[in-house]
C-alpha cells in the first residue's frame, strides 16, 4: 500500500471528479483538472491559535451554517472572484465549504455542517435507511441552495464509507443527482486518506522523520504514514479500517446502565480497533523504530471535541482548536473518563451535547488505539481535512484553466 509518489504529481479522482455547477438538477458536467501542492509553510503552536494558516484566519473561519466576512467585488482581483466548493458527505456528517482563492491560499466565504447519520443502521442491514437518506437529502438541498447563491464556478462533491458499503448506495447517489443537481463521487478509502492529508498536513509539527496523520470518520478510520518534505508530504504507507464512530458504536450495541459494563464495552471497542490495525502496525515497525520524536496529527470530530473538553470551552470555538497541540496523555485521560460516564452525564458537557453523547465513546476508543500504535507525546488537532484538500485541488492553476 505504500505510495512513493507525492500526491501532487498524480491525477486522481480528486481532479477527475470536478464539476461545473449549473444550479439545475442533473446538469453538472465532468471536468478534468490537475492537483495542487499545498502551501509548504508549517505553522505550529501549543495551546493557542495559529496566526497564519493556509485556509482561514481569525474572523474568516468557517462556522456551521454561517458565512465569513467577504471582500467586495471592487476589493477582489479579477482572477479571484470565482468561488469554488467542496462537499463531503460522510457516514455521520454532511459538510460544505465555499471559498475564493487568495494568493497561495483561500478565503472561506460560506460553510455548512450538519449531522445526518447517513450510516445509521448500516452495520446491521447493509443498506441506507429511508430516514437516513431523507436526512442527508435535506442537508444536500441546503448545500445546493448555497452553491447557487454563491455563484460557485467549480465544485466537487464526494461521498465516503456509507455509500461505499451500502447495497443501495448507487441508487441514493442517483437520487441526490436527480433531486438536488449535486453529482456525488463515491471515492475510495485511499483517495479519502490522500485528500485528508492534502487538507491538513501543514498543521503538523515541524520535525524530522516519519509522522502519522489520521481521520476518524463515521464509518471508517484512515491512517497515513508520511515523510515530510519542503512541500507535499510523501505517503509512505496507509490503512483504512471499517471502524468509525457510527459503525463501531452500532457493532458494540447499546451502552450498559452500569459503569462496570460501560468500561467493559469500551475495552471491547479498543480491542476490535487494535485487531484491525494489526497488519498496519506490523508493516510500519521499521518507521516507528526510527521515529525519534513521533509526530501525530488528527482530523475528525472526535479530536476536536476532546480538545474542546481539554480546554474546558463553554462552546466549540474553531479558532481555539484548529492547530492546537495537546499532550497525548491528556487525551487518554479524557477518553477514559468519558467512556465511564453515562450518556446523560456526557450530554451535560458543553462541547459534547446530545448529538455526540452516544458516538464520542467509540471515537475515544479509536483514538486510544491510534495512540498505542504511534507513541507520540503530543497530538496535533485539525479542524480541516477532506474539504480543504478538495479546494486546493480545484484551485490549482491547471484545474482553473481546464474549467474555463
């Protein structure tokens, strides 16, 4: 599974799946483009907010369902007026990001995120349920409306593990195209991992030797071993396992009412994930042995939620979380504590609430299994990933030329 070729030198589905947005159902057209190399700058901070990130700055960051301040047409150079969009329909969330180029980076002008639980019940039935598809479609209709209102020039919309696994996944994709005009591209686990790295790797701590980036999703988790360089990291090895916060939660059943039962269930979760990671652990043994100061970066709702708990935030604050460096042992302590709490007790924590109370335990189990296999002292937290990776691909010079 090793990939010795830097992602920015190959045409992949990230570029082949780009579409021009027409605003009418069923009217999107395929458009080839070429990938971009992310900014080589590598900002690092510990316990605070980065003053320099490639995607957004304070006051320009995406928030769920709200737009960042937008420059007027007169203030924008002619070449930067076009908007680009990325939609990521995962097993648990539907996320949209709309941005305009700003030099080597981009400025977010609109964003949307909603928990849709598309993969609810998939582990048992092998199919997407009617209720789950309806929830996802409702969110995608909002996305389609934003694409029209923001006059999006080029968009790419991807679907991941739930649509990969579901027997009726293709039928759902066609229904989305017919009813919203959004042409979802079901990407492979390898492409999902590549886009996550492309979108967040600049938040990795500076250092020498191999590093690990991971993405805990709703239906799967991707691990990517990279070697950092002057620009885009070289992917040395990668692994995708079918354990995400939804699939692992449903596989392990309802939470026991007693604390001892909850702790035992959590141990089972960790065991299942560790078993699925075992082939990857064996393969990366030599790289792990030569990692003098192992670096680790995570992009997922799990790590951003736990980082919020670590900072004791009264509500989620992206500016405080994106780029944060947290001691690994602090994340372990929080994970163990949350796994023993009742669902009601977890709901009472400000940055968990009702939406994440039942799924966060599975995320904690996956995170601890990752900390076991890559013994980093610190964990970098990224509130960015696949969507940012898509946008960087779309905004590459070759991609923009192909779209004209």
